[in-house]
C-alpha cells in the first residue's frame, strides 16, 4: 500500500558503522508500515548488513513511532596482538635502597647483578596474532589493525632456538640491558670471605662477595662490586656501582673508588672517591670527594668528622655531634676549578694557533713540490711538523675532554646546597664556592646556600 508522506523516516548509523537506528513518523489512523517498506528505507540509507528482522516486525506490530529503535548491528573487528617478549629474568633491578617504616634503610633490597646460568631461558617470544576484520551495517568491511612483529633481541652472551622463539644464556654470568642491547657477561662470585688467603681480586666484569672482606685485600672490577658482609681496611675500585650491604670500617687504611654510585650501610675512617652519587646511613671520619650528590638518610643517619665534599650537594639528617667534633662539609666547585678551566681554555687557544702555523708550513712544502717537482716527504723539517701536529692534536683532544668535564662540574654545582633535616652542631664548617661558614650554635632543619658572595640559611624542607 502507498504510505502518506507525513515525514520521512530517519535512519542514522553510530558507533563507527556498527549500529543503525530508525525513527518512524506516526501514521494516520488505519495506516500501517510493511516489512518491505522498512527494507526499502534501510536500503536507501545503505543499511545492508546485520538487520534485525524481529525488531522490524516488532516496530510494525507495536506501532513504535517517534523514537529511535536499534534495527541493525554490525560485527566489530577483533584486534590482534603485537608480538612481544616474555622475560624470564628480572630486567629492572632495584637501584635504590628502600626506606623501611621505622625510618631505617634496607640495603639488602638493592641488586646490582641479576645472575643467570648456562642454558637458562631468559626470554620467550610470542609472535604477533593477526585480528579478524569486522563488517559494518553498511556491509563494508571494518579492517582490524595489523599486528606487528618485534625485531630479534640484540646483544651478546645468549643464543636462540631454531624456531627463533626461545632465548637462552650461553654461560654462567650476569645479565643486563644497555642501550637496548642485552649483555650476558661472566661474574666473579665468592661464596665466603675474601682475605689474604684467597688473595686480591682483579676482574673484568662484576664481583659479588657473599662474605666479608678482610684487611689488606684489594678488590678491582671493571663492573660493579657487591659485598654482603663487613668490609675492613681494604681497597675497592669499580667501574660501576659499589654496594656495601653491611658497611665498612677502614681504620684510616682503606680506599674506595668508583666511577658509578656508592651505597653503604655505614663507612668509617675511609678515603672515598665517587664519580656518581653516594648514599649511606653514617659517615664517620671519612675523606669523601663525590662528583654527584650525597644523601645520608635513615633513622640514625649522620656525618661526623672528616672532610666530605659533593659537587651537586649534600642532604643529611645530622651533621656533627654534641662533642663538637670537627666536621668539614663542602659543596659546589672551588675557585681553583674555575681557574683551571680558564687556564685550559687559554692553553687550547695557543695549541690551535700552533696547529694553524703547522698547517701553513705543510702547505708551503706542497707548493714547493709543485713548483720544483721535487718530493719533500722525507724532509726532516716536514717530518718534524707532522710529528708536532700529531702531538698537538692529541693534546688538544685531551684538553677538550677535560674542559667539558669541568664545565659540567661547574654547571652541576651551580645551585648546590647543604640540607640538614634534623641537627647541625658547632664544630661543623660549611663551604660553598670558597665561602666558609663555621657553625657556632646548634641549629635544626636548616639549609645552607650561596647568595651574593656569602653563605645564607633557610628552613630545610623534609
């Protein structure tokens, strides 16, 4: 039957072509819609898939007018999954000690080495799973996102299975990630104590000592050093971090040097050089030179006695003691450092001028060769110029590296402060940029900083 044109039925698609809704205008009494008519309306509006015939019949039977009714559903695309690696070892080692609820510091929570054994599975690759395309109510496909494969793991010290899915260690050692590359390297592990009987240790890699280190022993590692037990008057030298879980009593005979960070429960009577940062509970009568920052934290954290310096700053719970023991604390860089930087820059200018003169001299020899047709390659004067150029170029490269290092230090120490969150006692001296402040009275929660050529104080923030 022909339907009156009271108004046009409205059809809309929503949810990215996954649903179609229809709104029918009311008819005059005695008039009715037909299934064929509704199909025509949907077809005109390009609704060709997922039509709910039962819903269309319901609209007719119950005369559902002037409201939106869902009449078609598409099939959504099923997304796939990108390929991924499931690591079977801990690749995110805890690099900082944990602060326990009672305020003490747990140095046993730190790990510098993740050990693996030969043939141990370190990772399993799960290939990409492609998704399934869907279909919209218009009948058009809804493409699923293409799942991507991951590249093979890069690095050294591990192999993979024939199907390229399982990665395993080729040796007993330690695993780490550096510059997105996995490296498995040997470690030197001592199950007991290191003493004069076992001898000193000099190892290319990481060293882990589960016992103590007794007096007179030297421990050297190009990687990290981790010592679980007590450390006596010995020498420690590491290319990376040093972790002393139980502390060190140096007896004024111990030296610690690291190009990384230093973490220790406590250190007493020891000479310390740290290129990174340093954290400890207690420093007692130590001589410390730290290019990073020093954090003395914990329930009984304090610096007592000695000379302690850090380029980036020092934060401690307590500095000094009630006995007013002399304690020298220095932050930032000294005028000597700035002076050395200026001298190096002047030296570099002179070297560059000398190199320019050498280049001019060598150019003259080339001109003479062309003019006279005679080779001057073996001429002693030319050979001497070449030797000097090599020497000056090497010197210039070394000086440029030192200038960058000094400039970085000066930048790092520009805003260095000494922050004391509890007590600082008389007997303590604070040095910042060659300005020295001798503490005369006990002070609490104070931060020392440099301003307009003098050392000032303000309330320390927790």
